[in-house]
């Protein structure tokens, strides 16, 4: 598990292994835009404020992934214990 911090409210959520970042945010009343939920379309792309994403999508290019400034929250996870997102 890792922790996602919603930077706009400062709220913190633990993301367990069996749930996506997007579903944890939704469960907590934070609206997220989703479409394919498979890392293909890029609809759920979210700005990363701090932390290191574990990219699992095929939407961003390798160069974009290396910048670690955006994450597809439908399927990607976190390499750092904490991931701060612009939500
Ligand atoms: Fe399509 Fe996340 S919803 S990439």
C-alpha cells in the first residue's frame, strides 16, 4: 500500500493493493474522470505534485513517464510511500 495525498484539500488516503488510485479517490468523494480504465486513453491523466509514480499505462511515452509529472490514476501506482496529486 501507499498513501495518496489530495493536494487541494490535504486529505490523505491509503491505496491498498487491490484498488486503483482512481477508485480510492472516488470512494472518498473526489471526482475523477475515467474512460478506458486500462491505461490506454489518457482521460484520467492527473498532475503529480510530489512522489514517484509507478507508470503502468501505455498512454504516456517513455520520455513523458520519465518526467514523473503526470500519472494515469486508473491503473498506475506509486514507487514512493507517498504520492501527492493535484486533485
Ligand atoms: Fe483511460 Fe486511465 S481511464 S488511461
